[in-house]
């Protein structure tokens, strides 16, 4: 480790030279987006089918490749559009690093941190490079690296690892490993991929596609063998029939529909100043039935204001002591800043020792030669009682006690000889949109849980002012093994520590709930990680934004309602549109299975199914995906989609077989028989489209009339192109 002046840091030239070897953050490139849309399993099957058709001279039936190419182009366009929009937001939301350069503290992007940079770290900051503490003391949460949530104290000479975050304290540290060379960088490089929360919808879609993938080749081989070897159908016709069957089985637009709808949702939310870190987070949020909310900064604006200092000991100069206390900390939190802004004094006494605030302890302390050891924090944790502060807490004020002891604090444990000197009351402004946001979630059937480190009385009063009431629990009196018992019944939790927040969410998840968490502080991070879906405010800590899937750029909790609506619109529309694709897939599989045991050949040409797919399925599915549809999501995606599709798929397959039998009985030509099958299948698909459109409105009517007109026009004016014959 190179010796660097802690007050001067690197020069700009030294930083630029060091940065060349530092590595950077890798994101999904445009090239990867293009390749992921082109090189897919079903595209490979389509190419194989197209090659087979070309080899037998049936080039007209290769029209489906135009649809495949169009699908890929749309998917690429929408993903790149979403990437550009989201990348712009990510720049705005990405945490910054404070470093000493040329003797000044400046703010830079995390990726611009160079080896040997002197980093300035405060409570809430993410550690973006492996570094060694040169000055100061901090407590660090390394749960993202080790899984252990207990904060670890780091002092001069100790090493901090990238991927951890500062929970309390202040220090200057020298970066020794950055980028891919850092601890978290090596973990990322060796991992198979980033850890992602599962998407229920994509899991269901992938299961459906997996079943299709396993069945499609055996069906194709058996159908071709039957047609060519047993029915002695000419090679070109055998290939065409097999190709038509396989094309019918492939839901070629389903994945495109899903990725496009999710990309469009991300863009819509980006326009509303909400960043989706992945395409599926809005979906997960739309499925939650419990939303856990932090009070400070979420329901309130997170800008405390000093209201009053109530003296307990008239002989103690509380204001002078408090003035020295709040100025003793290198990195004061919002509470200390609020108190400091309302006090004045000639000079503050320098502390002999400071103990930074911790969400676990709920107090901070400083030792002075004149004032002795001063402690500022929650009365329940400092004095082990709530007699002094309770009446103020009940009026919605945040209340702290300033206490004194002659003894020194050893090992973070307070001595028994402590006396109260003053009570400090602070207020915070409730966000104007908080009441309407809570009301929205209640109407949507989402249970609300307000979890805060403040006193239960303060939290309950703020909740009442927002129009929300419920059973209240004082978590300072609740043991860990009792949390599961109260998690379901209580709606308001006060004096909750970070670990208790996590345990509340674990208990709710264990009861079968899908839980979301919104917060902004470093004390919320463990709970945000544990939740099924997490959201952070842009105004919150770096650590909170880093671990969340959604970042509300306007720092307004009410924006979460837009996320829920967008997720529901997306999933509901994908669900009903996917039913259109699955009608064709179910129909083709059932028809192919029946024809294995019947003396008939597959009655369709590939181009005929392309016509039906493009008009009756592809075009309307994308139009439907963009519609407003904010109904509560119920049940399994796969079950709901298959339930919609199965009756129509079965009806189409049975109807086609019946048409074939009747045509054989009355010796109707194969061309006319094929035309009847095409028209009947199109009618069934059109019927399924009408049912999917319910509730029917003007736009649906225009769409259906346009599609029907286009199909009839194609059949009447271009019958030869689509192998249609109206001669018996």
C-alpha cells in the first residue's frame, strides 16, 4: 500500500493514471441484447424448418420467417429503448463516492475511484473498494458478503471490503483494491450470474416452453415418418405438413410479448421518475399482499425540526452541553443536524471520545472534560424507562433524552449510574401524499405494516394523522421468539431494531405472504434485502438504493402506487394475450396427437397458419398488452392462461378432425377440405380473441373489425398465395 497524505489525497494526474487499471462496472451491452433476441431455441427451430422448406422448393411457405424477423426486431428495439432510458436514470441514482483529491473533498462516481484514493466514509455510504482505515472509527454491515447482519467495528488499520456499508461513524480510508480486483469484484467474476429474485410469471412461461421444447421434436419426427413412409405422401408435402404442425406448436411471439411488455413498463415507470433495476420487479410488487413501510423519510419528509428542550435538571446547562454534543461528530445524522441548526454558542468543547449513533443501540455518546459523558438517545434504551418522554411521544413528536454519567462507556454498554438532564422534542412534516397512498393500498387489498425505530406512541400518532390505525407493538419489549406471534396481528411496530425488522418480514413470509418493503435508511437495508420486493427513496442512503429493485427518483412514497398499477397492467395483459398464443399451441399438439392414430394427413400449409397467427394472435396480443388493466392479480399465471386457452384449443382440434371426416365421407377435395379447416380454425381463434377482450369497448370493436376485414380480404383476394380453394 502506497503511503498517501491523508489530507491531500491523490492529485488529479495520479488519479487518472491509477484509474486506467481499476476496472469498471459491466452492464448488458447492445450486442448482448441483439444476440439474446436472435439466438433463441425457438428461432433455431424456425430456421431449421425454413431450411427444410427451402430444400424441397416450398419457398412461399417460408413467410413465417418474416414474422420471426419482425418479432426479433421489435424485441431488440424495445429492449434497447428501455436500456437507454434506464441507463440515464441509473446514472442519477447510482451512489457517489467522496474522496480527497488535490487537498479537497470531492464527489465522484463509484467507478471513478482509483487505487490509493483517500475515501471519506460516513453512515449510509456503500464501500465501493477494498480499503484500509487511516483515521476514525466506523461500524460496518458485511451481510451482503458474509450473511452476518451484526455490525462490525472498524478502527485505524482495519480493512473494509467492497460490498459492505457503513452503519455508523466516520472515517478516512485508503483504497487498496478497486474494480474487479476488489473482494466483491472477485465474487462477481467467479459467480455464474447475479442473484435475482424469481419471477412467478417467467417461471410459469419457462415451464410451458420447456414442455413444448421436449415434445416438439418427437412429434415432428413421428408426423414426418407417418406422412412420408406410411402414407407415402411426396417428400415436399410431407415436409410442408410437418413444418405446419411444428409452426403451430411454437408460441413464437410469447417470449417477445413478455419481454416487450416488461420493457415498455420499465420505460413508463422511468417517465414517472421510477427506476426499475430489472424487468421483473414491477411484477413482484404487483403481487404483494403486505407492504412494510418505514416512517421517517417515507410517511414523513425526513427533515426533523427541533421543537423544544425541556430541562430536567435546572442546575445543568443543557443547551451549552447539547451545543458541544451535536458539534462533536464528524458526520452528524439528520437529528443532530436539526438540533445543531437551532442552537447557537460561542465555541463547542472538543470531545475526548465519541460513540456514533447506531440503530441497534438507539443512542450516541460523547465524553467531554467539562460536561463529562453525555448520552443522547431513546429513553427506553438510555434510562430503561419511558416516564419522561411518553406524554410528548403521544402527540406525534420524536423525543430524545439527554443524559449524563460520571463513568466512561466501555464496550458499548451503558453504566447504571445515569441521570436525565433534558428532554428534546423534534417534529417531522408528514408528506402530503402519504394519506392517499395508504388509502390506495388498502383499497387494493394490501395489508400495511408501519415499522420504525421511533417510539410506538410517535409512530401511532403519525399513522393516525395519515388516516391509518391498527394494533401497535413496542418492539423493545418483544423477544425474538415472540415476533412470529405478533407479526400478523400488529400493524404498527415501534422501537424496532434492524434485526427485528428482518424477523418481522421473515415471519410474514413464513405465513405465506408476499412482502414488499420501502425504506430509505441504512437501518432498513437488512429488511429491504429480505423482502420479496424492495423500494428505496432517491433521497435515502446509498446502501438502501444499492440493494433495492425500485428507486423512487422523486422520493415520494405515493409513486409506489404507479409501480403497482403498472405491474398489474403488465401481468394481466400478458396473461390474457398469452392465452391467444396458447390456443394455437394446444390446438396443434392435440391435432397432431389425434392424427397419429387417424388415416389423415395434417390439413394445413405453413403459410396458412402464419396468416392466422399474424392476424388473429400476433397483432391483437401486442395491442392488448398496452391497455390499462389494473385488476388485482389472482391465482397462478400458467393456470389462468391455460384455463382461458384450453377450451378454444380443444374446440379447434376437434372441429378440424370433424371437418376432415365429413369431407372424406362426401368425397370433398383436399384443397377445399384444407380451406374449411383454415376458416374454422380462424373462426375459433377470432372467438377466443373476442372473449379475451371482455369487457368489450370501442377500441376492441375497431381492432376486431379491422382484423376480420384483413383476414377476409386475404382469403378472397389472395387465395392462391395462401393455398385456399373455394371449389368443392
